[in-house]
C-alpha cells in the first residue's frame, strides 16, 4: 500500500499521448484501499482509479471551463495537505516534562 495519494475521478478522457486522464470530480485515493481519503467508497460512487496520476492539487488551483477536471474535493484537499510536508512534524517539543 502506498502513502502517496493518487487520483480517483468520476470521469476520464484520453490525453494527447493516448493515456487515460481524470475528468469530472476528482478525489484523493490511496492505492490499495477501497475508498477515497474523504471516505467515499469507490465501487458505490463508481469512481475510476488513476494510480498513475498523483493527487497534486492545492486549494489555490483555479479551474476553468477548458479543464477536464470540473471539481476538486475540498475534504480530500484538506486530508492530503498534511501528507505533502514530506514527513516533517508540525511542531517539536524542545523541553519535555520528566
């Protein structure tokens, strides 16, 4: 099981190189699990898995009508934001209690 989130999307389209690309609503998904990071089951919601596409979206991304991706799940963005720090701790206790 990988700790790097991949993409699960409601649709797909073929890119210029002939490779499947996500389209529609995009969610973060950890390969090896049967649900998205926000808790949606992949089979019941009929989300397609894209293990070759990393979930590298940020909250400042702007989507236009020309983008195949129509919506990025805000819960998946929030849940995967902590994984991008590279394993660094957000705080360190310098003077622990005895």
